[in-house]
C-alpha cells in the first residue's frame, strides 16, 4: 500500500466549467500548501450533463454531472474528484466503491433571484404575473408553485456563466432566473443577486454551499491525504443532510430539502427537512436534533418522520 509520504502525484478530476475550476483552484491551493512535496494535476472531465441540452430527467438527473467522473475514478484514471455536494447523487444511489475524502468549509446555502442586466432591483413577490422564472431544480420549481403561483417556471440548462450570459442576451427562454448565491460568488457575480431568498421559507438543497472531494474506497492512501483537509463542522452538517436524503431515497429529481445547523457550544446538530409538493401544495416538514457524534442518525430521524407523515405520496412512491 502506498503511504502519504510516497504518494507524490495526485490526479484530481473536475468539470471544466468556470465555477468548477474556481472551486478546484481553491482546493488545490489548500492541498499544495499542506503537501508542498506532492504534485496535484487537474484533469478536466466533461460530464453527460455538460453535453446534454434537454431535461436532466432524460439522462438520470444531476447524476449526469458525476457519472463520467465516477468512471474515471473507478478506472484509476484519477485518484480523486471534486464536485458540489448538492450535485452528487444521494448515498443510496452512488456508484459503489466511492467515498467522500474531504469536505471544504460550507459557503452560503441560500438561493438568489437574478435579473437581466439593467433591470431595476425587485423581488419574486413583486414580479408581474406570468413572469417566466428559469430553474430546472425540482425543489425550486415546487417552491415557486407553492409561494408564487402567478409566476411561470421555465426549465433552463447550461453552466452558471452561460445561463447568466443567455439571460442578458434574451436567449435563456426565461425573463429571470434562480441561482445559488455561493455559485454567484464563485464567479464574482454576487452583485447580480436582486433578492437573496430567506432559507426559512425558500428551503435549501441538501449539501448546498458545500464542495466535496471523493476517492475510491480501496485507495486509503488518497483518503489519508484528503482527510486533514476536511472542515469537521461542515462534514457533520453534510453527513446529517445526506442521511435524511438517503432515508427518503431522494435524489436530484426529488423536490426535497434537508438543512442542518450546528450548535458548537452544546455539540448538538439539528436537521430541518421537508418534502415539497410538486403541484405547489403545502410541504411536509420535520425536525430532529441530536449529538454531533450521531449526525447521520439525526438525519435519518428527520427522514423517517417525513415518511411517517406520508412523504411517499409526494415522492411518487407507494406508501
């Protein structure tokens, strides 16, 4: 088995979008600062989701953004891959043999309303009835129908930078769009946020604002390299949120939310989870708390509460 001191070159796979490369660059800086003797080479991997221009549901949801990278990892063409946690399938439908090795500090979990350049600042509540709001996320679509039923949800595709450009050029197919605030910041476009949406009402995605680095389960040397780069509080939050999603058997096409918070003083993690009605009805909500040492169990508790309340119906599964 290769030891940390013997492993001098690591190949890290990433999507080639500007946002992915920005977060990869930040991780690379941290890696090289800790391991100046090692070489970290970046391998750009174009995903199915990058190539496909139709609905993601036709190619298996957001897992389309990770399948090619997973194959590179499992084939040994790279030792690690990096991705936004919210774009990674739930642990119950991940490719077997892949594990999370490092979790970067959580960024902002909130979504934002983005307008074309030159529009006066406004909010979702003030948009005219019939305004076309661009988003392809089932969670965001369900929230729009529930909270702003006079607005029209329009599916959009493309990387964040290309969506912003198309919005300004009038070619996006939507009048305005919803985007992750963390993503806007990574692109130095936070000023494009006309309204930052309240996470207590506009429920965040599981893993929002979190970047993870994965490796093969049978490659402990790479795991040993990555582990010290993990932000422990964020790992607790992520484990709790992904456990809630796994309990629901939810995924990228599920209109669900799991958002964890941490009270460092008391050592308690709390998970607020919800399953949304795709038709715009009232969501089912649950909350669970417990020690940080049992974060996955806390997430599972929240998920089980939702299932007991009838979440299977909203998830489109038999009760």
